[in-house]
């Protein structure tokens, strides 16, 4: 097969501070056969100017559209992509050297795998390293486990088999969080989903991706992502997991909303995480 074409799709919205570093980390990859497609999703800052400046030095595609959300932006990019494999890094993260080569080689060797993930190193807004995800060997997931644990292979580390994305029907643009819905869609088709122990991305933690109210939107999208599998035996566990995730911050910042979430779960479905959230609801307060 040689080196199959890898399409790297980058949705961008108001990332003037980070977009240049993010794109350079992709353009400097050592993999010999990749294309870069950037979709600016209606940015209102200087993102497009930064991208255009890089296009004076490098050959890649820039597509501009009105703001429709990250899932719609990725669908636009997919409609232009020619690659056998698809990577979907965020526009504020940094791709570490060798990532495309590592994951493309893995997909070459494992045709049963629809998506291969890896590990991240967390950094702050200035790029200072905070901590690295633990590495414990290659981890393989199937659909039942992914649904039951509401686990997503994160977009910043995911490389998909294009065939799997096409069979999944692309992204649902109404779900404006891309990775969880696609993890479930691809796994539900019967593909294995593997996570490598290698650290391939610097994942940036900053104010805009740590909103204290984002859990409400996140829950809405998580519920939409699991809704097609309502008849699956693992659905009840998935519902508990996504509500627990929304409870993590709401038990501190919005106790009334947190209580309403708990009332949606019969106590028999509560797990150890739920009980921990209840304790925080009762005894932990925002300063």
C-alpha cells in the first residue's frame, strides 16, 4: 500500500491565538503523504488572517463557511478530503512529531480497527505542561463497553479509517460535539477502537474549553449521541455516566439543576460516582 494518503481536517472558530502553532505542528509532520484541510467556521477574530499568512508558505486548503458548529465544519472538510485515513485535530492543540506516521502505520497493520486513538499531554494556555495521561499499553474497545462507560476517543488524538466514517454517515451537525457521537457510530458498525499508549498531542486547557456552564450543553449533546441506542442493554449505564458527567460541576455551581438531574435517575441506577456527586451536592460549595 505504500503510504496511504492521510487527510488532516482542522475545524477552526476564533482561534487566532493558537491556530498558527497548531497548523505548523501538522505541516511539520514527517509522514510523506498527507493533505491539510482547514475549515474556518465563521471566525470573528483574526484566525483567517493567520491561516492565510501560513498559506503563503505552505500548500493546504482553506474553506470558509458561516458558523455552523464543529460537526458541520468536519462534514464540510470530509466532502473535500481524499485520504484513506482521517485525522481530526483541534485548532488550539499541538500535534507532536511522528503522530501521523505512528497512527497510519497502525491502521495499515490492523484492518479491523476503525479508529485509533492515543494519549495526550495537558498544557495550559501558555503551553506549559501540566500532566500526561497514563500509558498502560494498547487498549482495545468494543461498542458495548464504549456505550456503557460513555467513553469517547477524543478528536485531538483520533485517526479514522475513511471507509468507517463514510459508512457511519458522517457527523450529525445537530450534535455540536464531534468525538463521542463518532466513537459510537464507528464502533456500532463493528469496528474495533484501539487506543495507543503513545503521547501524540499537547491538549490545551484554557478558559473557553473549561466553561463552568458548558456541562449543560455537553449533556444535551451526550443525550443526543446515545439516543439511537436506547434499546441496547448498556443504554441505562450510558445514561448514568453522562448524567454523572454533568453533575461534576453542577453540584457545585448550580445545585438546583444538579438536583433535577438526580431525579432523572432511579436510585437503583446510581453508582459510586453518583453517590460521590450527592455528597458534593450536600457539602461542597463554590467560593
